[in-house]
């Protein structure tokens, strides 16, 4: 039984995968496996160290168990394992997911000689290459934890796009234009082919539209003219007074 468990664990580590604790959510594990960043390695350089962070992947082929590798920028170039793939823990919060690797290289004469660990906060964001170091153990910072923050686009909520629909007025105008086009084109072809019409006679119902135009012009003239009573040349029209025209003007040739 121990041999079978060892073989399963070894194959999982070689293929680059995390071994989570038994109480971790399987649904949460399946969620992070859908990320593009999953099974990839991220690199972050600071003034003190270079970090290689594997997202359920061993970034250093020399140590298939190491999940996060730290290489110090000093004369000794010390390298430490900050956590291992077979000691992974996954927790989900309100707006983050926390992946923690345990059982890294043991501290010497500091941090109570405990083993190193590294935690990665996954938050909503579009710049997945922007890795923030929140905590690291240095000579000036005595925190025993290493904490990183990584932005994950897949964690951002999907904003539904509003479907832009045409207004009722636009639909009405398009309908009128389509009917008018069908009427004019169909009537033009009918008058030309069936009736043999030419010129303006090809316009369907031409006489009706011409009369309608005259009626519209008469109505506009009746409603809009400013001086409806205009006398003809040679006359002086005054309906309220006597006729001032002389008979000579009427009888004159």
C-alpha cells in the first residue's frame, strides 16, 4: 500500500502537479487547473533574491519536489526551497484563493529552526506577470513567511455586455423605407414591362402623386400666405367704401 502511494505521488510530481491535503476542496482544485497560469513558472526579481514560483510545477529540474525556489543575490548565491509540491494547501476566501507550499528548507538558528513555507495569494487582475512580494525573510525583515500576490484574469467576474437593440422609431422608419422601396421598384418594373411606359410615366400612380402634390401646394399656400387680398394692376379694391373706379376706365379699350 505504501509502495502504491509512493508511485502515485512520484508520478504526480514528475508530471508537475500539486499533492493537496485530503480536506482541500476538489471543486477548488479543478477551478485553478483551468487557469492559463496553471502548470507554469513565474519569476520575480527583488533587490535581495530571485524567486522562481511554480504553479503546481517544479521550476527547478534539479529538485522535482521544490515548488518555490529562492536564490539569494549575495556572494554565496544560496539557494533554498520555500515549499514543496507534495505539501500543498488550498484555501478560498471572499475575493482571493490562497495556495501555500510547506516543508521547505529548514531555517538554521532562526525562526525556531522551522521549515520554510511560501504562500501565493491569487486575486482578480489582468496583469498576471505582475508578481508582488508581500513578505520575505531577509536580514532587515524577520518575517519567517514568504508571501506573494499574483493577478489572475480568470478570477475577475464576467461583466455581461448589454445587447444594443434598435428603438421602436428606428424599426418603424426601416419598415417604411423597405415598403417604399418595394413599392417604387416593383411599380417601376410593372409600368415599364407590362405597360410599356417611358420617362416619368414609369412612376407608379404618377397622376395620383401629381394631384396629391398640387393639393399639398394649395393647402400650404392657403395656410401660409400672408396677404390673401391683393388687387390687380389698375384697380383699387376697398370692399367697405364706394367704388372709386370710373366708367371710362372700364369702357376704355
